[in-house]
C-alpha cells in the first residue's frame, strides 16, 4: 500500500478488504488502452498509462 502524494492518505491499486482505498482507474479504448489513475480520497490524478490491449495482447482490462 502506498500514500497519495497530495492528501497523504493510503491508496492501493487493488484492495480486497477495504474498497475505499483502491485507486480509481478510468479506461478508454478497445485496441489501444489509455488509463488514468485517480486518488479515491482527494481525486488528484496519480498517473497515466498507455498500452495495446484487448485482442492483441489478451488483456481485457
């Protein structure tokens, strides 16, 4: 688990026990995926990622 650099609260990419600490992921695209990661507490943008997904790599999410 990490901390948001803006609000200093705990965040995690995936959390089974407490969903309110899970980073929000906005995913756009079918072939080319664009992902924006957002803090669940203060809604600050934590980062972006881009990758080829879907049918080409077998990555549904």
